[in-house]
């Protein structure tokens, strides 16, 4: 019987959605939503998670690494399981899966909000209003901002833009590419807990130890990718070489195994000098100098923001590509495993076709 060429194609005849396409599309849509909208203004899920984490901390806190590790395991594991449940609840339809991934990506990314805060500090500096700039800077950093001059404020903003470009954009995209919605939510949970309890002070030295170590581990791939992208997006080959050289020369001297990489790469790409003395209440911390350029100034803040935008866009494209490639590799591995699997004795047998003669 000759098939009707005008008939609509059946489900078996329609081209299948490429493996990983829904995840890739969701990551790109969520990234676009963050760029256009920033963080949700009200009832941000991360704020709700933080409130729950604070309530649990009040109940379980003890000056113990084991208690802190259990605290982190419950909260990060719970966030990842919630992501898995959301992904499964969307079913296998590519549109629903892309929508859930996009929503999760939008919720966890913080690139647009980071940019707004950095440029708000720059606006105060441009007007010569140092007190207002110092006050707004407290939205970005935990150091003592009183007494900082223009150079100190600019340095703090550039350092925050560099570090949080990795922590709040690149790293979550990496985990979203390879672990989907559970990876997105699990990473954001770990990063939030590190900001809450991962401090070196008498209360959290032991209780927050596991949180800090987990955050370091999860951000390691994102920070390296951020450093490479900062060099690639530096603008000229000379700046790219300087970014990589500063990374190699200075990153290891930073107290953070991840922030040092990104801050050094940004310092080299921008041709400025970062690091130095920071004050945290009664404690003074002397950090190694990153880079050999001039002191940072107010005009370097929008330059750092522009570099961060390019890094963010590159990370989003790479994450989408990795989601597609990873899904295809996994699909091929499944096909190969099935082909090599031994057939059960009672399974169907392949019969020979008789040759017509």
C-alpha cells in the first residue's frame, strides 16, 4: 500500500528531540530571564531556604564538625532531592522539562543583581558621595567599609564582581549542565550555607567547616572555567596573556582556592592590582596582592561589570553545549550497554530468513 504523502507524520516518523536539548534550552532561557529580570523581588525561594536553614541551625547547632556536616547534608541533600522531584514531576515532555530547568536556573543565578549592586556603588562614586558608596558596598562585601577611600571601594567592588561571577553564575551553570535541576538547586543551597555559616569565627569554626569545604569543592570547576573565560574575554591577546600569567603567579597566595583564581584573572585582564588589607570588625586580614597593574579606581567598576557579562554569556553557551554533548554521550553509552548485555535463555531468538530460490 502506497503511503499518503499528504498525511501528517506519526509520532514514530517525527524527528526526535535531540538528547539534552530541553536541558540546554532551559539553561539558556533561565540565563536570559536573570539578565532581563534579575532576582525575583518578592518571596525569593533562596530567601525561604535561608530562613529554613537559620531555623534548623538554632535547633541543631553545636561546636562540632559532625553536627555541622549533618546540618549541611540534610539541607543540601534536601534541595537536590527537591530539584529531582520537580524534574520528575515535569514528566518526559521536552517543553515541561525545559520550563522547570529555566525556572530553577533563573532562581539560582545572581548575575544581574550583582551587576546592579556594583553599578550602584559606582554611581555614588561618580557623584563623589563616599559615605553613600561605603554604605551601598555593604550589600556586596562583608569587610568593614568605614574609612575606605575611592581606591579601596573600587577594589572591593571588582573583587566581589570577580568572585561572585564564578559563584553565582558560572558554577551553577556548570552544575546545571551536568546534573540538571538537582545540580542547580544543590549548588545554590551549598553556596548559601557557606555564606551563612562558613566563617572562621568562634561560633562557626567547627560547625561551619563542612559547609566551607563543600562550597570549595563545588565551586572548583566553575572558578577555573571563570578564569579561562576572563582571559578569553579580556579583549586583546596581550590582556588574555596577562590574565593567565597573573592567575599562575598569584592565585595560590589567596586564602580561597577558588576566589583567588577568578580575582587574579580579572586583575590581569583589567590591568589592575587587587588584594591587600581588609578589616572585618576587630580582625585585620592581610591578603596577597594580585596583579602588577595600577590601583583600582572607580572607572574600573563598569569595566569589571562588562567583563563579567562576557564571562557569563560564554558560560551559558558552554553549559548549553555541554548539556547537549553529555546527553548524547550518555544515550550512546546506554545503547552500547544494551547491545552488549547477554540475552536471557528464554528471550526471543533471531531467526534466519530463507533466501528465495
